[in-house]
């Protein structure tokens, strides 16, 4: 007997190969999949705005990325001894305006270069709820008092309009992480709005695809053993399983064979020897370096040996 329900993966309109340059936006779930792609030597650039949860903030960050805007002091505010940007995650905050702006603009400039050659985007929506300040949706409240914001839920039509003009192939997902502070019912309404909006975006644009990570976690992994201690976030086992299903959906047989070789190399590169001064350890390092060089020749579009050097 089969004691679980399996989510059937739809036929995707395109596949991901190692030659593709990828770009990711969205919630921390997008970051998890992005990290898996990086560890498997795919060419992926994370959002220069950090973790973003709502579709409006993701769309605005995408618009800024495609403009020539740089951030200045007037774009920041001071709170709790730090300078913050309302459009960026707290990772960009700093004790000085110069420090904050350096983090923001250096990442933005580098990301623009990467985005110019990007062929596929990964976008993960986390919530339809947004916070507005002076009529503008902020990406992060940075623990400012709640009475400074107006809280509302985006509509399906608003989200669809935000993503009318998508410049490249795009994979949409909905984060399986529940926003429990909204309440159980409100969280479900929020996720439903996101799902319906993505359905219509993909219907209108044949270069868009939906990957059912939300359904996989809620239906296939319907057990709290797949969650962290807060009972809200998928744990490492769940993330590994979603990564496996992601590969089933988007990787060709050729890509999966390369992935197997490269992930083994990653494990070898990450190996921490118990006795680093032994001949056996030195031989293992030489063999790993030789394997990296061979794979670099086999897959010339990768930067395996550079990563080996940086890790060494």
C-alpha cells in the first residue's frame, strides 16, 4: 500500500541546463532552492534586495534592477541604531549611511551585470499581505511601530498586473512556509490569492511555469517531522526532497547526469579531513583537484576550478 499522496508534476514549458544563467527573487524558500542550485554548480544570482515576501515588492525590485537607479541617503531611514532601506532585507542595514549604501549599491551593480545575461528567473511569493507607508508598499518594516503602516492584502488582479511584462522565462513558486501571525484562515486566503494569480500569469505567458512546492510540502510531506522546531518552516529533509522534485520537473537526463557528477565533486571539496597532514589526505586532495580539472574540461561553461581555489 502507498501511505501518501504524490503530487503529479505538470509538463514544464522549458528546462534548466548548466548553460543557463539564473536569477532568483522572493522569500527564504527561494533562497533555499537558490542555495541548492549554487551547490550543484548552476549559475545563479540571488536578488540584490535580499529576502522579499510579497509580489509587489518583488515586482518593484525587478523594475529597479532593470533601471539605472542607485540608492542615496534620502532612500534610507534611521531606527534602533541602524540605517535601513524600506526596500531591502535587514541584511543590508548598517550603523552608517555609507556602510548601508555600499552594501546596497555594490550588490545592485553586480546584479545588473548578471541580469543582463539571465535566461531564467525563479520567483517565490510568500504572502499577499503588504504594509504601506505614505502610500508606498515597503519590503521590510525593520521593526518600526505597527501604527506607522497600513496593512492590506493584494488582490489577484493587482498581482497579475504587476507581472504583465516578464522579460525572461520564469518559474513561479508559492512558499510552503505559513505566515502564522496572520492566523490560519488569513494565511490560507493569502496563499490562495497567490496561487490564483500565478495560474493566470502562466496562462497568459507561455514562458512562465509553476512549480508546486507548496502542494508538495502540504500533501506529500504531510507530517511535522518535515518541519523545524517552529512547526512552520520545512527542515533540511523537506528541502532536499523538494530539490529532488524540482530536478525531476526541470532537468533533462543530460543535466541530471552532470548534476550527479558535480554534486559528488562538491561533497569531495567540502570534505574536512580528520588528519590533514597524512599522505592519504594529500592524495585525496590531489585526486579531487584532478577530478575538478577533468570536469572543468568536460563542462567548459562552468567555473569549477575557480570555486575549488576559493574553497581551498
